[in-house]
């Protein structure tokens, strides 16, 4: 029988109202200041470290763009207007409106579409959104590698003798970062905001120092310089967009972390601190290159006075660690949503804070990210060689977000078609240009995030489709519950003291594990609970509306408990609610019955419904099912009170 961890399809989603205990939707005063400062560390760590490598990448020899005054003005104008259009307008003004009960992110937006069964091209849009989520994992592998590597490269700027230490130091920092995940970030997270504030203040001041020496660099704010640059350089100018996009990496984090901080703190932090600091630093770097063309090799670190180079390297490394932490935590949250929405098998989820909502640790994901990051560093060895891989992951996500958000505006926001079309066409041009320029560098490292995304997309869709086929297979083996209860009343099997909990992903019908139990053991407990844990397409379900208990007669009870895709199920809490409702469910007298399938992949569709997968995906699904975390561990059931009954299933 299917386990309850993959049961979002078991029943139509329930549209619960309220109950979200995440961010305050309208913080004020001291609370607003604290949230804004904290958002600096969590939300803006990635985009905040982009000055380490973004402008430098634009003057790489492969582009053939000389650091002349006209080119410097043009590239700075491109960076500025990319920040304004992509981050300020697209994400801050528009995309952050598409919240799912306060939560943001690709899967939260996707859940909005899951509610609409009559949506045209629904399956295509869902697949599109899933691929966008898969690309974020590729981003999660590359961000720590490029951020930490580019920060540590400051050592080589100070002394060529230290260059051989860059890669070993980067590997050591990354290993330490991933090993520290198991203890949680609730303590360290408190200093993320102040450190990031210091980082933005520092890079802004460094930029101002150089701008004061060449104030004419401020003319680059005019978009005409960007347009002239693109028209003058043709193909080379278009390819530069693949480097310009590095200035807007991390923009997706604004939307993904909305549930933790709310719109207002994120918007305030961007307009009051982040955007000004970034613009000042980029323009300061441009002013430095304007004065000394050789500074294009590493303009960020050359902004600093010689005596401050190593302290700046230390601060940059801290900022890179914070940026990496945000991506790692985001991967954990994304995985939890995938599990709850039925796109991933169960994994070990550890809550690292009893007070902070959403702080979790998933060792399987952590280890995979660590191995990926270390391999990336060893393979590329220089941050300058990583920008191609980074650009495709970021711009691919931008394109998908624009597409899915456009559908949301038309179906959920009831925008006029012309308005949705204008938004889509405008940002299709912007995102499409950035993506196209990045895509041309696929053989220079861009294949890395694409390979990761394709692999994860295959895993997610194989798991989802496999569960659907398996669910239909099990439903065919089941009996209508009314028929079963009538048979119990007629046959009067032996009843033994105690309570039996049969966990099932189906809120209807008779669990197959119950049929097997009665067939082999010939007895039933005095109290039988049919427990279904279902995941709705909203972030959280209010406790008062979570559990429904229905008396069926003959000592049977149907218990259905709903959770949001940001929550973890708590069986102990559900049974306590049963006891409060008068159902006999004493912990020491309760046994849990679970089904465990031995899956046998076969060629061709399952005969009755004609649903099928390619044989390699069936074997992949069977492999994931064998290696999924057991329901006993996932739901934290007492192991000495669990009985598992095995079933062989062909599919």
C-alpha cells in the first residue's frame, strides 16, 4: 500500500483559511527594523557577493571587449538596468505579489496552479515549474563554490605566493560549512544580518572613494550607453549579457524567502541598503578601471587600500559563507516542499530550532550539495571559469518564473489579457536575452546546472508518476469500506484489546494492509483507526481545521489529518486529538500497521488503466522506493509498536 508521505493526490485539496505563523504581514517600528536587518543576511547574501566577480567577468579576454571609456560606461549601464528591471521591477514590484498564503518560491507558485484542474496546458506548466525548481538545486551547488572561491582569491591579489593556497582554503571552508549544517543556524544566523550590513556598508564606501576621483562615471546611469554598447559590438555585446547576469544572481531568493520575512522588510532592505551599495561599488569599480585599465583583472579587491586588502578578504569570505548558507537552507526547504507535494521520496528531516520556523537539516541533500561543490571547485579551480555554469542556472530560473507568473496573473489575479501579455513580452525579451547569452557558453561549464536539473527533474517526475500508478494498482486491490464493514458485522471476527492504527494515503476505501492483517491474523483490535496524512497545496493548515474524525461503527474510525507543504506531520499530535475526542488510543495499547511494497517493474502499461512509464523510469522509481526513509522514522512512530506487512506489486 502507498505510504502517507506521498499522498497529495489522495483527495482534493482543502482550501483552509488563515493559520500562517510565518512572517508578520505588516511589521512596524522595532520589529520592522529587526526583520529588515535579518533579511539582509538571509535574502541578499548571494546578490551581495556578485561584485566580487561580475564586472571582472565582463572584461574577460574571450569577449574581446577592451576596458575603454565607452565600453566601461556601456557595461556599467547594462549592469545598472539589469538590477532595476530584473530585481526592482520584476521581482520586487510584481513577482512578490504571487504569494501562497504568505509563502514564496517556485513550488509555492506552482501549488497555486495545482488548485486549478481545468487550467489549459496544466501538465506542461507544472513540468516547467518543476524544471525551474530543479535548476535551483544546480544554483545551490554553484553558489557556494563561486562565492567562496572568488572571496578567497583575494589572497592571490595581495601576493602571488599565496595563489596555490586558494583552492585548498576554499575546500576547507566549504567542508566546514556543510559539516556545520547539522547543528543548525539559529545561533549563527543572528549575526548574519549585522555582518551583511557591514559588508554592504564597506563595499558602498569603497565605491564612493573611487567615484569621488572620477565622478564622470555617474553618466553611466543613462540607458543610452547600454543601448549604444549593444548596437556597436553586435555579437560580442550580446555575449557580454552572459556576464552581466552575474550581477543579478540571487534575485530568486527575494521571492523564495518571502515567507520568512514578508514583502515589506525585503523591499526596504533592497531599496535602502542593497541596491545603493551595489550600484556604488560597481560604479566605483568602473571608475577605477577608467583610471587604470589593468585593474580590470580584479577591480573589486583593487578598490581597497593595500593595508585593508586582507581584512577585506576576510569580510568577503564571511559574506560568501552567508550567501552559501542561504542557498543551502533554501535547498533544504525546497526538498521538504518536494516531499510534501509528492515529488520526492521521504528523507531524514531534522528541525534544528525549536523556536525558529522553517530551520531544518536534511543530511541526504547536505551531503549531495557538499560533494557537488567540492567537485566543482576541483574541476574549475578559478571563479572566472565558473560564471558560464552560474549564468545558465540563474537565467533559466528567470525564464521559468516569468512564464509561470504570467499564467498566475491571468488565472489567479484576473489581469486583463493585454496586461499579462505586456508583462510576459517585456520580461521575455529581458530574460530571454540573458538566457540566450548564457546558453551560448554551455560547453564552457553551462552544462553543469543543466545536467543537474535534468537529472533531478527525471527523479521528481518518475517518483510522482510512479506513485500515481501504484496508487491506482492498490486501489484496484482494495474494497469499498461499506462492503468491508458489512462483512465484519456478519462474520464477527475475534476482537482483542487495544487500538490498531492502519496508516493509508487514501481517505476512502479499505487499506490493503488491513485486509492482509485480517486475512493472516484472523483477529481485529477493539478499536481500529484508519489514519490518512494528506498534504494540501497551501503552506500551513490551521490546527483547528487540521484533523477530521469520523466514527464508522464496529469500533472503526476514519481519521484524516491535513498538513501544508511547509509542515511536517505529527502522528502523536493526531492521536492526542483522537483521545480528546473520546477515541481509545492509549500510547501503550496502540499498535501501528504499515504496508511495505516490493515493487516489480514490468514492461508496458498496467493493464487496467493503461498508465505507464519507460522501463528505466520504473527501475528508477523502484530504487528510490527501496531507499526512501521508512514511514516509521519519517512519522517518528515508536519502533517497538510498529508492524509492517509486505506486498509484492507488479507495475
